[in-house]
C-alpha cells in the first residue's frame, strides 16, 4: 500500500511541477467537416460536422516538444475528444503564419457534430497535458460561438437571385440584392452594417483580388482590341467576304453560321456583328429572322465558352482555380492529388461539354438537311412559301448603340484587317504561355508540363494589350484616299505620328486609323464590355456570399448523402440549366455553381480526376442553356437586336431546339459519362444519335405533302389552327409549282434570290 502511495505522490508532484508550465488557448479554428472551409464568419448549418483546431501556447517554462496534449468539447451534452502534441512553433497554415510567442506551442484537433438549435450557440473547449485523463481541472479553456442557420436560410440568397431575375428582368439588381441578403444573414439582420459589408467589404474585396483583377483587365483590354479591329472595317470586311460566298438560301445560312464560329473571341461582339451584317443577305434569300437569330445565338456563347482564347477564358479559369483550391483544402483522399493547373483542367473539360457541342452540330445539321421542327418550321415555311424578303413575322427594328466603334462609310472593308490582328493575338498569347511554362517546367518539358506550369492569367492580359498595340500599328501603316487604299506621301507620314484623328478633308492619303482614332476605338471597345465587367464583379462577389452562407456546404451534404455518383453530373447540368434559365446569366450561374458542387464532385468521385472533370464541366455546359432559353439572357437579347428579330419570337422558336439538345446531352452524354463511359466517345456517339433523331423528327421546310413535324401535328390535333392548315396548303401549292420548274427534291432544295428553287440534279430515288 505504501508503494501505491509513493507512486501517487510522485505523479501528483510531477503534475504540480508541470502545472507551472500552464497552457493558454491562443486560437480556435473551426472548419466545415463537409468542405474543409474555415468558418471564419461563424455561420454554421445546424448539426453540420465540424473539425476543431486548437492552437495553444505555454508560459516561459515551456513544455517539451512531443508532449501529448488532450482536450475535450461538449456540444449538446455529447463529449468529443481532441488530441495533439506540443511542438516548437506554430506551422504555417492557409497563408496565415502563426508565430510562436513562447518557447513551445501546441496543436490539437478533433471532429465534432455542431449544435442543432438555431441562432447563436456557444460551447466550451478544454485543453490539458498528459494528466487530462485524471479528474483534475483543465489547464486551459475557451468559449466558441457559432450562428446556426437552417438549410433554407442558407439557400435563400440563391433563391432570391432567381425570384428577382424573373420579376425584374434585371440581373444586376438581382445579384446585388442577393449579395446584400447574404450579408444580412451573416451579420444577423443588421441592415446598416450589412450594407457597409457589401460595399466596403465584399465588392471591394472582389475587385482588389489579384486574379480577379487579371480577369477584369483582360476582358477590358480584349474589348479594346475588338473595338480597334471593328473601327478598321476588318470585321465588316470579313462578313462581307463571307456573304459573297452565298448564292442560295442554304449557303446564306451556312455563311452566317460559319462566320459566327470564326468570330469566336467574344459572344457580345459575335451576336451584334454577325446578325447585323448578314440580316440583309438572309432576308434576300428568304430566311426568317427567327432562324437568323438562332444561327447567331447558337454560335455566340457556345463557341466563345469552348475556345481557350476568348473573353470567356479569364472568367472560366478564375472559377476553376477557386474550385481546385477549395477541393485541395477539403481533400480527404490522401492518395489522390487534386489537379493544380486551371488551364489544363479547362482543356480537359472541353470533350465533356455536350450541350454547346451538340447545339453547334444541330444548327449545321439542320442547314444541310434543309429541315426544321417546331415553331421554327412554321416561321421558316411562312417566309419561304410566301417568298418574303422582309424577314417574316418575327421581324423587329434593329436598333443598338454601337456607332462609336463602327467604321466610317469611306473606310475600305478588308477581311485581312480582321484575320491578321486576330492571328497575331492568338499567336502572342500562346507564345507567352509557352515561355512562362518553360521557365517553370524547364526547356525539356513536354507540352502538357509546359501548360501545367504556365500562368494563363498573365499571358491573356499581356497578349490582349499586345494585340491592341499591334492592331493600331498595323492599321497605321495602311493609307487610304477616297475610300481606296493608296500609296503614302510625306504629308501621310506626318499624319501617322499626329496623335489627333486624321482630318476628313485632307488631300493626301491618310492612315486607315491614326493613333488618335485607334486610341478612341480602343476606349469605346472597352466601354462596350462595361455590362460584362459589372456582371463579372457581381459574380466574383456572389461566390463569396455562397461560401459565407454555407450554401456550398449545404449542397455538399445533400449530394454526398445521396451517394449516387453516376447521376451527379446530370444533376449538376440540370441545376445549372435551370439556374441560367431563371437568371438569364451564364457567368452568374457559373460563379454560383462552382463553389456549390466542387467539393461534392470530388468526394462522390472518391478523388477520381476523370469523374471530377466531367462533373464540373456540366456547370460550364448547363449554364449555356439559359443563353438560349431565357427572355432575360444578355446574348439572347443581343442576338435578337443584331438580327432584327422580336425577342419573344426568337426565344419561342429556339426553345424547342434547346430542350431537344439538352435531352440528348443528358441521355447520351452526362448519364453514361457519369457512369464511367469515355467522355469523348460519348461526344461522338451522342453526335451520331443527334443526327439520326434530327432526321427523324424534323421535316423539310418545303415538301409536296406540306406535312408538319410530329410535335406540331399533335398540337394541331389538340388545338384547331386554321392558320397552320392554310400554311400547309400553301406549302403544297408552292412545292407543286417548284416541281414543275425542275426535278424537285426536298432534301437538296435551295432558294435563290428570286424565290425559285435550285436543286441538285439527282434522281430522287438515289437518296
């Protein structure tokens, strides 16, 4: 018994000695157990799993490094244990350098389930040394508070964006008030402080973020370069050159769609330029304004979002970078490495973006087949059979403010003034990316390693500025007189260095664009992208609100609990499509969805990079859906304005095509890819099936029977439509009239300017 007393006294003496080296809780960090995000705002979902990190310091006596530390947390009557070790100094974590103020510090961690009651909740954290298991008083304690909110309140800012966008049709106000709503939730209803938080905190933080600044400046400078190219007459020269290739209805549509694909660098410029340039041409070949608007809209955002050098790339890379950083923090698979290169990840998403690819394919397929279905069939048939050259019933006055960047009437419109600066822009950006990548990866690195180590933000920014300077210099050395190119004179040379715009009345040949004119065009081009910059800033800001209100953690919890990984890419696509449809903004949708689903995608895929890539690519694909379906979409409106088409008529005729492509994308794209099928293989398979189904459900615009597609036929059986019945008879009469003129073949029918059918001379039974 005396022996036990001796050991007990010895232990007590050691404890009394070590007690002099008292611990103090220096910092408590709470992390979401769902995403790994730091709960620095105190917002917590009720009963959300959390990870507790406790940083402690000792007094001057110090504790030997490696000494075990113990702690406990009591939440809702349940005790959770914390464990850790004393160490020499705090580690650097998440760009926060915890410097040791005393000889020894310590770090403990443990997982808990947060409080379940709503409102502000507090719980105690106790920390002790080796004697923590004895019933002795702890050496240190700290009180931690969180604000518990419900899942509905967490999701409400996103819901508010949708509601306000539908009723106000103004995405700027909708996003701003959603941001303010999120700040109100974080600050527990304080109106004044939340408004200050939005303006002085969140908006300012979004603008001053380094990578956001890269994206904003690149977008602005690219707009300036586009303004200079437009002012030179290069874009109009390109579209006029393309239009000369069109001699039939089919060729006019093909030239329009091809021009839209080649003008890949910006969806806004694409929508306005292609529509306004080809409007008179398509009218003369009996193409409806609805079809023109569809061709323009389907080659604006879809192609701009896929090309690595466009006004979209900077924004897409910023969202991808943020998602990869978030997933890196939350990565629970130690044997799986999160991708680090945003640019390489962007390239990897291209093959699984089914919707934009299938939409591009559909429009070319319909052109070659000479077929349509749904409301578009009716719109096209009305124009063709009545030989209308006014654009049809969907015509609207085309009024848009773009005069400041348009060339003067006496400016020669040459296609090479478009191709040369654009080619230089592409080459210089790629060259800068390769140089930066080689500096980081070494001269013998592979192409993949080079692009993995490059700085795409820097390359895009420097390239866009260099492109503007090159364009200005290229146009400066070209001289015109009386609307034609001419050889320069000494007076012309002086005009090159004159910073003022060239005088209209000067007799000597003048530069195509003087330095002053190029500078003005650059500024005006930047002004044209101001709406996009506003959306950019709001998108960057709302991304932070999504995180602050725990909406990303809510989605992660819902998706991971469902446990069905194979359908996850489809769910992401559908949610992105609905959100973009309701809000009318693809960029806003992307900024909301990336922080919501990135961690869930990584966790459900168990760290599989292929699954992760397919899942996140559906955000980029689904967000395009709203550009084709929503009345309040910016590109929908711009496509309608540029094409001179009523917005409602454009949406009504295009919506069935958007739904059709979305269904094909889901059934033959996202579902099999989510189940493990090769993404590229499904792109090819889906394209083939799209071809077959389109041929089956669509009908020729002009046919001897005048029949409608199956959807329109069902509609006519439900709702009697004398107008459609009359149009059917007119189509029969028109086809009969054209058949008398030559061998009629509905699959190869082309309309020339006179309204007569031009057909390929083939036997009908050979098809």
